[in-house]
């Protein structure tokens, strides 16, 4: 026994040092410290190395380590619950079967609170998120936050940031931003990785809510890397991928290309759907058909390999559009069918994405109209504008007067976000059909004034006229404050007025006119 003691002491010391590095936000350093750990090392050291890989999004490197530990799970001792929870978390991220059973086993082994329980609940949340069931994913995220209360500030902060992401996926943008912002107080600003992760999630929230000026400064991972922050592959791919999408829509293709080039090392580590999405839009914007086809192939392979229809909520409409351009209708149909299979009537944007894909695929105006309305209700202006643009083009092709209203509504949404490339493309398309884009100062009576308001905008305008605040309107209509702000902005633009008093005056005039 005496001869083994120095080995035990050394292992305990390395484990303590590596664990502290992970807690401080330095998992790369932890991996370097544990680089010679093999199957003969203690359970604690092997688990710590696997956890460091998972922390950095290098999931495939953690797989063999956890597989060897699970092969002898009855001898794992006090680490058994954490090994099971980490394996469940990894399988849910990769889309591999068995994550539910492993998570349940981890909870049974370690209880319903603390780090193992938190990770097991997060595994359930991520699994349902990637399967497309965002409501159930949010339920498990709430449970994870409760379990994390006793797991320390780093675990609690990561869990709350994940909860904020699930709130966003459920179209609850205000709640998502509130929860994400509140984690700064929990973390105390001591872990730079968590601060960076918080910014990326805040950037995603603002991107989807159409607040692009706020999103851009949060999404770029390069300043964090330059500052020495250890940014994981998945974090880079998420932030940089979404920022690339934003830059392409903003007609800043050169900057988007620089960002994709900077992320080449991340693409080499495995399938990164968010960065592949950005690369797909970049290739399409440049008119490079060969690269566009390659990026579409890689993105579809990534999504299929991950068995993750949930990620299609973001990429699906672009994939359908581009696959049709490439003449690949069978795969465009497959993407649409996958979206329709995960659509949930309780989440407006889930159904909206499925209807948008179907509308693009089949040139179905009813599907596109439903998608536009649902995206408006969800407070997602980019997708609403895309649906309206497709409606306008179909109407213009058929010689319908609806093209004017839908086209200019889409232009207003694009302009409000700063989606200059989309605005320019749609304006050129409308001109080819002889439709003026409606430049400022030359407003058409058909697309301005009270009759230009959507049904939701009209309700918001009337409530403004009643003197309600944005928060009160949000409560009345059961939508977020941010969505109300977006509607008020659209109303001001369509009525060609400034300020809530002018909206109220217009609402009063309309009410008076309707009484007569």
C-alpha cells in the first residue's frame, strides 16, 4: 500500500489542478495538464479530461474516454453519477441514442440536486431541443436551474445561460434577455469563458428579435480570442456562424468572408451547423455554385449526422431555397418534411418555419401567408420579411396587386434591421415587375396609412390610443415587450408619424370614421 500512495497523491494533485483550471475558464490548460492520461489512470482523471473536451465542444474526443468508463460503470465509485451525466450530455449533443436512459440513471445515482443532476437535466434539455421539442427542452432547462442552485456559481451560470437560450427558442425574447443578463451577478465576472458565452447568447437573442446593431457587437468571438479567452469550437461556430449570417444579409460580404476564413480551424474539428450555415449563405451571395453545393452537402450531412431536426428551425428555409436553386428538389422536400414533422402548434415560430419551407418549396401562397403571420406574432422580423418577399414575388408573377403591399412591408422590415442585401435584391425584383419600391418621401396611399397595418399592428395601435404602455400592451396581447416595440416601430413607419401621441390621434380618427 505504501508504494501506491505517491501515485494516489500525484493523481489527486493533478485532478485538483485540472478541475481548478476548468472552474477558472481554462479547459485548454486542463487538457494540456492531462494530455498523458490513458485507460490506466484513475476514474477522476479520465472523467476530468472528458469534461474538459466537452467544455470546449470537442465532443468526439470525449467519446472514447467516456465509453471506456461506461464499460465498467459498476466500479466507478463516487464518480458514477457524474460519468453517467457527462455521457448523457455528450450523447444528446451528438444525437446518439440512449441519452434519456443515461440521464435518468445519473439522477437515480446522484440525486436531484448538485452538479451530476444539473448535467443530467441539461442532457434532457439539449436532447429535446435538438429533436425540435423546444417546449419540453425549456421544461428540463428550468429543472436544471433548480438542480444547479447547490452546484456552484460556474455550473449555475452555464445552466442559466442555457435556460435563456431555450426561452429564446420558445419566442420569449424579453425573458431570455433578462435571464441571460442576470447571470453576470451569479458568476461575479470571474470566468471569462462564461462572460463570452453570455454575450453570444445575448447576441443570438437580439439577432432573432431583429435588433442587429446590438447583436453584432456580442457575436464576434475574435476579440475574446485576442484577449486570451479560451473559446471552444462550438462557441466559436455558434457566435461566428450567426454573425456571418448577419453580415451576408447586411451586404457586408467581405467581412463575412474574413470571419469564415478565421473559423476554418473550427470547421476542421467536426460538423458545425451554425458556421456551415453562414458559409452556405456566403457562397450563395458570391454566386459560387460549386462552393454553394459543397456547403449545402456539408450542412445537410451535419444535420443528418447529428440527427438534429431542431437545428433545421434556423437553417431550413435557406436550405430549401438554395437546394431548389441547385435543382435538388428531393432534398428540399426532405428538409421540408423534417420541419413539418417537428412543428408544434404551441410555438408560433415552429409552425411558421414549417409553413415557410412548404411555401417556398411549392410556391404556396396560403402557406407563406400563414408563415408571415406566425412570424409576426413570434416577433421574428427576418423570417417574416422572407415570407412576405416570397409572397410579393409570387403575386407579382401572377399580376396581383398584393405584390405592392407585401413587397413594401418586407422592404420596411429589411430596412429596419439593416438587411441591405435583401432590401436591394427585393427592390430590384419589384422593379422588374414594374413596381416602385416606395422610396421615402414618395409614399403610396396603398401601403401607408391605417389600411396598411396588419391586424396585429392595428390592435397595438388602438391600445396605444387607449394610453397603454408597451408593457401593458404585451400583457394584454400575451406577447413580449420587444415584439410590441417592433410593432410600434412598424406602425410609426406605415403611418408616417413620429411618437405615440400621433399614433393615438390616428387611432382616434379611424375610430371616429368607423362610427360614421
